[in-house]
C-alpha cells in the first residue's frame, strides 16, 4: 500500500543481474530451508531532466513522467548493452552541458537497485533474521621470519588455517598441513557452495581476509567460484569508511558479504562502549562471546604453527564463532531495514541513513510514475543546530529528566513539514507509516517474555524503525540527495527549540529549576520530589502542540553540570558520563581515576578527602610514583606510513607518535585504526608505552592534573574550589566546612568572571 509497496515475492534472500543472459535472478529460501531460483526479465532505465540527454533509436523508449518536477524523462532500454550505451552518451552530453553538476540532473542506480525500485520488491519479506543461512569465515596466515604481518604477495607466506561457523550449528576447520594451501582454498569454496549460504560474514573480512584470499588464489591459479551461479568473487571501487584501510568492495553472485568491523564502529559511534574494535575484546565487552577462549599475539601464530601447537586450532575456530556471535548481535536492525528499502542487504550495510530515507521517497514517486526533483536543489548553507544550554552549573541532587518522544519526526507530522519538492506528500506518508509500525512494535514488547527470540526480533525491528524515522530529518539537511531541503530542516529545528523552551517555562512556573537543555529533553529539579512519573510528564507537557508527546525518562540521584552536553549523572551508585569532556577515550588513566574519586567524595560529602586526594596525587607525580595505566595515552592511526611521509614532504604536518614508529623495523604492525600507546617522558620527549620506565615528565602530568580539576570548576564556589584544588595548606576542619554548590550563570555573571580569574591564577582579588 502506497507509499510502501505490496511485495510480489515472499522470502526472497537475493536478487542479482546476470549480465550474460540479461536476466534478473531471484533466490528464494522456502519454508523447507531450500533455495528456489527464478529468472525474471525487466528493462533497465534511468531518468533525466531534458530530452537532449535521451538516446534515439528503436532500442529505447522515453516515457514522460507525470507532474512538473524537473527529472521527468524516464529512458527504458531494451537490453543491458543498450542501457550502458545510452548512459555513456547521456553522461557525456550532460558533462558538456552542466559540467561537474551533471549528476544532479540525472537519477541512475545499479541494475539491481533500479529493479527493486521499479518492481516494488524488497528482500526478506516474511523472513526473520535467523532464517537466513549465515557463515562466518576466518583465516590464519603464516608469516615468514622478519615480518610482523603476513604479506599475500610473499611466496613464503600462506594461509594455514580456515575456520567456518554457521548459524545452523555447523563448524569446519581446514588445515593447510593436511590439505595444502590450494586444497584449503578449494575446500572453502566447496563448503560455501554445498551449504548454499545467503550471507558470508567476518570481522575485517573486506579489509584483510578477502584481499589476502584473492591474492593467494591468483598466485595458485585457483578461481574463487563462490557465487550461486558458480561465478567468481568480484571486486571493484576502492572505498574507505570509518578511517579503515583502503580495500576493494567484494561481490558474490547471489550472496551478501557483511563485514562486522564497520558495523561495530558504526554502532560504537553512538554507544561509545568499546575500548577497541578487536574481535575478542569486542565480544567480551558486549557479553556475547560464545565460550571461553585463549588469545595469542598475531606475531606468535607462525611460531606456534611451526611447533604444531594444538591451541592454535582452537584459537582459529573461536575466531569464526566470535565473528558469528558479533554478526548476530549487530545485524538484526540492518535486516529489518532491508525488508523496507529498495536495497540489497550488502548495499544497506554500506548506505548512509539519509540516502535510505531519500530512496524510500523516490520509490513512492516512481510507484505513481511521477517526476522527481533535481538532486540537492534546495540545500543552501549550514543548517541550524538543536537547542543545548547548561542553565545551572555545578552540583545538583534529586534530578528528573523528560524528553519529547521522537522530537523531530513528531514535529514533521504535527506541523506537516516536508520538502518543498514533495508534491505528493510522500514524506509525511512514509514517516507516519514508520512511526505507527514502531509504536506497534514497542507495544508488542510489553507482552513478550524478555528472554525469548520473539522479543529480541521485535526489539530489533523497533530499533531499525527508529533509525529510519530519525534519518528523515537528517536527509533534509544533507546535500547530494533528491529530497533534501535545508529550509524545512531549519523550520523543524526552530520549532524544536520553541517546544523545549515551553517545557522549560512549564518547569519554572512549577517553581522547579532547569539544569540542562539537551536537544530533545531537559534535566530539572522540582520542589516536590514525590510526584509520580506520569504527573511530572504531564506538568512538563502542558500547552505543547498536539502530536508532541513528553515521556518521563528517569530520575537521577546526583548531577554535575559543567557545560552544554557535558555532564555527569549518578543513579543507584552508577556513574554515567555525557560529553567528550568526561567520556573521551583519550583521557589518561590519571584523569579517569580523578573523575571517579571526585564524584565519590562529593556523594559522601567528603570535601576534606577530596582535597587530600588531590594533594596526594600531586606528590606521587612529583616523586614519579605513578602506575603505568595512569600516564599512558594513545593515538589512533588514521593514515598509512606512506601517506604520512607524503604529507610530511608536501605539507610538513608532523605527528609525534607517528614519528616514534616511523623508523622502527616493525612499524607495519601499527595498521589503520590500531593505536600507538605512548607517554610523556622527561625533557619534553614522548616514548612508546612498551618502553615505560617511570621516567615521566612531572610538569606535564601536574598540569594534566590541574586541567582535570578544572573540569570540576563549578563544583564549589570560586574561592572554595581554589582552596580544595591547590597545594596551599588546608586543615581538615576547614575542608569539612566547604560544600558543593550550583549557580545560574545568566543570573550571576560576576561569579563566572571570578572563576576565570581563579583559572588564570589572578589571586589579587577581594576573594582571597
């Protein structure tokens, strides 16, 4: 039903375009878990804004789409060869007419995406995530002497183990010493074809395993016939996402390749729950490791292989099982998005959320054979941001939080805000359906046992819907999309700010105090702490526009507000950090310890203990009596050494940590996204963490301690902060009289000025 489609095909797990036969091949997994293959004929097409870009001849049919939007000429081609020829001509003429803006005057996608778009087909209809047949693949490589990492081009290096684990409970461990490397590679291909998997997954599969496998297979003259039609593994278009190493994009006919590494990085961008993205560390941190396992340094694997260590076999099998567990954790939301979008599973994993929203609108328009807008026609300049403000700085107790459920999508629906080019009202129609589906899914969660599979699947569905719903606002302000509109985006933001300010007014009229405004919600205190959650949400929601729902989001025992979007919360003795000031992964152990101890002392009302801790830490730094973990930091490698050296020559931009490893023979072990751990030593030097000898630079770490104390600047009055966080004498009795406080900066500008003088060390003040 419009704006979505009535899917003509059930349980489809893959659709491919067979270029030789010029047929679309559909693979369906039936209820008996058997694949059925069907061939479908369909014409190829693209859309342009002028007849000048349309080809001539009997092999083409130009259809004028309805409506007055610019992209109105749909070119249907009799064959794929005709399509490629017409596309080349259109692009050539378009470049001559429009220059670099040529792509804005055309709509064109891959053959499979165009087929999904025009036919109204989506993958995985009436399937659940566990019904896909998935295999996790992992290789262990032998590295010849003198190298830290295996090089696929080195004839002395080779694949020594291949492990496979699938979601039907089967595991395979292939041993090069028994099969030979060529036999091992052939057996991997045979098992994938024999078991007829829908998905091949792995951790850093695209960044390392598949490039290595491809090179070794080429050297051994072995075709990697992994496709459902027995075609070989294909690769194209060098890509680089999330700062990962440049790698080709791989394709297997009829199957999807899902790399869990970029999925994990994307997940952690918002969650910020992981120390690193190593497979073993990630599954342990997420609590999804299927079993206890031993871990080894990659540099030890070759030596273990030479000594025939049995532990290596278990290690290799564990990698495949962990990859499968990580895939199962990360993929359900992606699965359900694929059910709703004209994209393959693999394409969905690689496509940005704004583009997904854009495609859903384009599909709705093509369903009605309607013309399309030009790409990026209504995006001008930077959009406005959401409202954030720290209204009360310092230490607070008994805090409530209330936020607007799906603020920006709710504004779109309540005020009928949409792109100016959306003449069919597809934007609100799609958004309404997605929102209703999510509410239904969330309601179902309340009736399902939380440990059951159905609960997990329904939760994944509502989460995938949430991602898509929120992507519609992001789409509006994103350049390069067909339905983007910065004016509509700014209108939504402005109305969002007005709603939040009305919520603030409601709290203050009830004699409450608003502490923080954070994009879609507020933190506040109320004079009557015994109010129910329902009563509080009703109070905050008074006189808000229809369709805007306020949810009570929780109660916190303590809150320290430092700056907009940077604060600390304590709930049931659990410390929750918000903002880069308190959550940065680059914080030293010294800083993290200080934050934890400071909050603990404040909760206990132990100002004397806090003062003593600060002075004791300073003394330990001066005496170099510090622990290794307290003074180590790291740099994430975001460029290859070749790129760094080229940058030095052309731009002169230096990085001290990269300089540290540049001349080392083992520098290749620091790959992209790995970390260089180092510390600050005497004489202004930095040294690698592995060379740690307690030879720290005390002046550097004393300054670091002072800067960390400044993160708690507003916890006390200016003069009390200085008395606590300095090394001037302070008796326990004096310290015990000092109490945490808060203040409203707009009402007390003189106090802010006093804090600035404290930081600058200007003690010639009446305060002191």
